[in-house]
């Protein structure tokens, strides 16, 4: 499909759907968003951006336009995704389904910097989106495409966040949504969102990878629009987090960006954005984008370490960070390319390391869901290995809100998260971070005594 857009600031933009494997350009994507010739994934490319003449987007004009839109009251300008719409395919403003997504804060993390051994550390909190995860930035774009193309139904397989986000955007856009999730492996916060936003929610007796397999067949048979991250419009929307980050950093790229890896759509999208921003002269160099996985769900780590990223090594995934419990990631090739082009690396972290990092992010007054905490846990290792050097600037991408998975947090603080599954040594490291609720008689004395004891402990 060739599409054109005119932006007030700049010139007409052309974009194509192109296969990442064989390079074939398509008029229109198939229902499963795979190449009709070689079955690889598609990506959206902007051929004009390679030109050096006056029709190319102008970096200074774009920066000024995007900044100016922050003072506008138009819904598309208030959205932290559509504000950067020159980086998306063309859209009529009336077709946009928006919950004012994006606009995610960049926080300084002094406590986390200390534990990582760095003088300074920042986190971009994508969990501060309307449904509490980064998925909203991609969903606003892909759901808008679904409605524009006339679909009544949209669908996804999910570990929870995609389904929550899709259900919300479908509801706002007047569409129905079908959710396939692994039974018993999705946190209650996320499941309850899908229900409340009105999705038809099916808990399948399989894992995420099994849900994905079933859904791929369903979309071939039924007129239903697939909203997983194989849909390249999702990734286009998710790119804007990187643009927003660069704006927050006054267009000075950090040395490192650290991202959790599950289905590998987000790392692919952020990497694509950095590459495109450099192409257009919005930034002068690329940050190293590194991807962290849970050790029990580490297909990318194995793939890179065992064959340099040539062939995917799938795994049977297991981790309490349920959002990234994925063994057969769809976007692995795109992620490998991002690692290669940006010079990033991969790392894996244990369950105890994830839990500790999550509590440390919480102790900075920020908090996140377990999958996001792999970033800090991974960073500690990258600092130890010397891949991240003490003077370098680092941004952690926190992908989900603390309240997405309160059960994990409660179990951690009560001390029953691991139920004997980790060593005594690891438990001893976690203990100082655990703050179980204290049950007391309803007396002033009891509360005062508890307060004094807590204060004494602080002074130790
Ligand atoms: N962090 C959170 C909170 C997630 O929900 C996910 C993915 C990831 C990280 C990994 O991102 O897949 O782009 O590599 N969640 C998907 C879902 C799979 O269904 O909600 P990714």
C-alpha cells in the first residue's frame, strides 16, 4: 500500500509496506501481516527519507512543530503519539482513536542509580499511559487503521497488557474485541481491564505462544483484524516513545537505552525510531539499545549467544514476570537488527534479581510491574561487565505500571513469592527490601511502638 500525507510543516510523505526478509513491497497486508512470498514480517518504510533534496522532512522544522503542538487543545496534538504524526503513516484526524496516550514522564532514579553503581540514572515510565502500559502508544495507531478499514472486530493474543489496551481502544472506537490469553498466567489487574472494557475474553489452556498459534488461524478464517505487534502499525505508534524521549533530553541521545524483551516488538519499534531519527538528522548518533529477558524466557539471549542472531532458538517460557513469559517471539529478526545497528547487547536475569530490582524501583517512589524491572536487574550486570561505563548516560524503559500486578508485589513483601524456589543466599539479599503489612491491635500505643521500632531500624 502506498500512502501519502501532507503535513503543514513539511512536504508530502510516501510510505510502503515492505517485507523484512525478501524486500517485496505490498499494496495491502494479508490478514496475518506476513509476506505472501516468504512469510516474514512486514515493516513500514518511508522511501523519501533517503532523499537529500528539499522535499525531505526538515529536522529543525519538525522539532519546532512538535513543540508548538504541546500548546494546542486538539485531541491529536494532546496525544503524545499523534503529536509526532510525521513519523506515522498518513491519517485523517477524524479517523483517530485516541485516549491521549504517550506523554510519559522521564524520572530521575537516584536510589536505582546507587544500586547500579552509576552517578545518574533515568527511567521513562511507559506505564503512565491510559491503560497502564506502553501498548497504548501502538494501539492508538493500529486500532485507528482497523476502524478506517471497516473492521467490526479486532483481536489479539496476549500476556495481559496488549489485551487491556486493545479492549480499551476498540471500545472507544466502537469496535468489538476478542482476547486470547493463557489461562491462569495473566495478572488480575490486566484481566479485569479487558473485562471492563468489554472484550470477549477467552482463557485458553495453553501459554502465550499457543494463544498466538490459535489466533493466527482464526484471523485467516474470520474477518477480524489482528492487533498483535506483528501488525506494523503497532510498532509505528510505539516508535513515538523514543521521539518523545529525545525531545525530553533536548535531542541529546543517551549512551544506552535498556528495554525488556518479550515478543520483541517494543525493542524493534524503539530501535527503528532511533535509526529513522538519525536518518532525518534529528539526532546525531544512536544510543546502544540493549534487551533484557527473564532467564526462564530467554529465546533472544540464547539466539544471540548461540548463533549470533541467525536462527531463532525457541524455549518453553517460565517466569513470574508474566508479561514476558514468551518463548517464541514474533519480532526476533527486527530486534536482532536493532542490536546490530545500535551496538546494543542482550542479558538475562533471574527471578530473584527481577524481584529485587522491582522493589528498588518502588523504593524510588516510582514502581513498575515485574517485566519492567528486568531493565534495572540487567543494567546492574551490564555495569559489572563494563558494557555500561560509570560516566555514561542510561535510560531504562519501564513498560508497565506497578498496579498491573499487585499480587506479585504483595507476595514479595509477605515473603511467599518464591515458596522455597530460590536459595537462602538470594532470600537474604531480598529480605531488607521486604515490607510486609503489620497487623496490630487498634491502639495508639501499638502504632507508636511500631513507628519507633521502624525509626530505630532506619538508624542502624
Ligand atoms: N513489558 C510489559 C509490561 C509487557 O506487557 C510486555 C509485553 C513487554 C514488556 C515486552 O514487550 O513483547 O514488545 O517485547 N507484553 C505483551 C502483551 C506480549 O501481550 O501484553 P515486547
